[in-house]
RNA sequence: GGCGGCAUAGCCAAGCGGUAAGGCAGAGCUCUGCAAAAGCUCCAUCCCCAGUUCAAAUCUGGGUGCCGCCUCCA
C-alpha cells in the first residue's frame, strides 16, 4: 500500500515516491516576535505525526525548520522595547521550542536561523543576479518576477491578474509592482550586514530558499507550512530557488488549514490568540493533540474556549482503556499463544485495526479517520476486558491490544497520557489493601462504610470502579 | 476584482460515483447494593436548483452562505 498525499502544486492527490535513502522535509517555521499560540501548534503537531508515521513505516526522515529571526515585526518590537532584535527573536524562539516540547512535538533535526546564514543568502542572490532573475537598485536587490515564466504556478495566479488590487505602496524602484526584495538597503535603527550591494538585510522569502538548498539540496521531498503561506511566500521561494538552480525546489507541497479563534468568548485582553502556555495550564498536551488531529490537516478548524472540555470525555476513554490494559498485564509473563475462540476473534480485530489505521494514514495522513479506527478497536477491547478472563491466552491478546494502542495512539499520534499511573512505592500496595478491606465490607453488606471509603478516595482524586470481576481504581481524569 | 477552500445529525467530524465512519450530547437496555466504568440498541439522505449516470453527499452548470490568500501571519 502506497502513501498518497495532496500536492498543492498540482492540486491533486499523488502517490508519494521517495528518492534517496531518507525523506527530506522542510517546514516553514515561525517568525519569533511574540508568544507561541495554538495556530503554531497545528503544523508542528501535524508534521510531528507525519514524521513519526513515516518512520513507523520504515522510512528515515530529515526535518529542517527555520526561524526567521530577521524580520520587520521583530525589529519593530525590539525598537519599541529598546532591545536588540536578535535578542527578542532568541527569546521567542525559546518560547516556541519550549511550547512544542510541552506538546510532545519531537524536535526537528535542524533549526537554521536567518542571522546565521547571511553568507548563503548573499551567494544565492548573487546567482540570481547572474542569471538575470534579479536586479540591483540603490542598494536594494529585487527579484524580477517577469523573468521567471513559472511565476504563479503554486498559487495558480497569473501575473497580470495579480497586479490588480494591490493596496500597498509600491516601491518606485521596482520594475514590476510584484517584484519582491531579496536584499533590503540598510535603514536607521535596523540591523544590517555587509554585502556586495552595501549594508542591508535579507528580504523575507530568500532565507527559506537558501537554507533549504543548503541542508536538503534540490528537489527534496516535502515542503510544508500553513496555507496562508502559499502566496506570496512559497510562490516566491519557488521563483528564487528554481531561478537560482534551474531545478525544482520540492516535490510535494503540503499546506495545512488555518485554525481560527471563535470570537464569542474572547480570551484575555489582547488579540485573538490563545497561547500554548495558557492552554496547557488547563488541559493536558495529549488532549490538545487529540483535538488538532481529530480533523484532517487541510481543513480549517475553529477553536473556542469550551472546545477542549467538550472533547475531553471521548479522549479520556483511551487513557482509561490503556490504564486498564496495563493493570491487567502488569507483572505477568506474556507468552505467545495459539489463540482460539474469543481471543482469536479479538486478535483478528486488532490486526485489522492496525491495517485500517495504516490505510487511513496512507491516504493523505487522514488522522481523523485513523482516530475513528482506534475508537472502533476501543469498543472491541473494552468488550473483551469486561468478560474478565485471566487465562494465558487472555494475557497474550491483551498485551497485543496494549502494544497496538501504545504504538498507534501513543507513539505515533501522541494522544495518550504517558504518565497515566505515576506510582510511588507505597501507592500500589496501599490501594490493594484498601480495596481488599472495602470488598470485605461490601461482602458484609456494610455499604455505608464502603461508600464512605469510596467518597473519601474520590475527594483525594482516586476513583474506584466496582466491576463484575472485582474493583479497580484510577486517578481522576483531572490532568 | 483575481486565486483557493468550505457547506454532512443539537455540536464536532470522515467520506471523493455504488447506496451516510467515528466522537460528544441525548434516549432505552444490560451489569450493579448504589455510584462509576463498560457493553448493546436507537438517533441525518448530506445548503438550494437544474443536469450527467443504471447509480451522486460524492461529477457538471447555476444560485446562496461562510472562510482564507492577494499586505505581516503557521
């Protein structure tokens, strides 16, 4: 079964074929000028899952994600606060990485920064000038869009149609209003570097072209980012890279949909964004991932304050099931068994679910469908657990269920709490003792005392469930 | 004005020509001293109109309504 992805460049799903021994991925990272918000989390979580899935399928990945640490907004903020732009950028870059760590997002292999690649940028601009795709005017260097016949191929725009409707001030030095800056002449109170065209700084788009070429070469596999970047950012990247090298930039362009904040219940005072830090104060990171992955990566999603609370119950059922499975197979020697009857049926369901999960992910990384598959398996497993079997066959098939859940929902999607049952030495034996005593009380029909114990434990955050096959306990689903 | 996307049950959300996945909420039942958990069952013909087809939520045309991009944004 092959992997198919929707390629923005061709506007259709294509079979993914990787050349070379690893999959090269470039995802447009953030411009670190403010705190990391939920919108940033979407592509990060999506690519985290894509990478983990690809590796589960046996591929090797190499992921590069930039920090655009030289930019108008950073400079504006730095000047307003009387600080150094690079220091501001460094601070919010750290905020970004810390937020992503907290969301369980695996780090990229490289996080190149613009400020550390001025030389690479200058040489790319030089080759663009040499190939007559760029021109110098008064210390500025502009890309000449008319010189690149494919301009507009990603965003499906035509040059002459793009010219209408421009509302911004056009630099009179440009040959064409759509020409964009590769190098900006130095201005007062802005950082600047030496270049063949005088002091200045790079334009917005060139860094991605220069850094992706340096670390991934031509025609790497995946280029990702938010769909708001299609034009002009990615369109310009294509023009620069392909103009400079004469070779395709990337083979598959994947763009995620936007996450918008519903205005109804505005959070905090400023702006309509929710920071990761604030969200994680109230909700576990795995629930945030569950939310993001519950819809397809290309669709738009709307967030509001109650969203995660609404999704919490369904999500919690996975964790409960994992805890129960772990409890059932804990301290048991698991030996592979020849399965018959109900165990064979369940084992078959588990195997099929894993295949369906793969099919879903192979189809343009359909995590929403993949999660539905896991819910179906959840029913099967819970139904079997309720039977209360404790044979070697049961142990084996439950261990299989545990393995598949923790691999698919845990390792790949990252939607399961890993610290489900953080036990300190005495907790387990004490709980055993309490449950035994309480069972004895119930046998003597002393329900008042038994209920008192249950209520008291509940107030301590421990839930007791009396199943048909004896009591079990778990920590309350607070965090 | 140009480009792109979306409209599926109370809410969220898959589906991409073969007769509507999944989750939340809701109803009923089973288990149970009670509670919780779990299981089972029930709950939509897919914005409107007109076409194509043996067959359309899925394709085509026309509406209507949202959203994104065209200026910084993941």
